């Protein structure tokens, strides 16, 4: 998740270009990408993290700026969801 611009997360989620998916013990952050000139879809960028890393990330984010609220909510949702 280090590659994600955390300040743009809410904006990207609102556009439907980013999502967190839980599978087994791994969480995948999937980001749709587009060519800035042509608008063509590029291969999705998948950043995989294990659940321990996601829990650690969530703990680090607590108490930071309000724009991170949606990230925390998504982390909580993924951590609470059943494995798919």
C-alpha cells in the first residue's frame, strides 16, 4: 500500500477506480489505471498485502488527518469480512 497516494484514496474510490479485496490471508488493493492522453485502460495495478500488514497499517493511520477516515473504514471492513 506504500505505492498508493493515501491523500487521493477517497477521490479514487469515489470514481470507482480503487478497491480492497480480501482473499485467503492476503488483501489486494486493486487500482484501475488509464492512459492520460488516450484514456485507454491500462492493466490494473494490484498491490498485495497480508492481513498482518493491513492491521499494522491501520494502527499507524489511527489519529491522522480526516481524509484517511475512508481508508480506515475500508480496512475495518476488509479485516471483518469473511475470507473469500
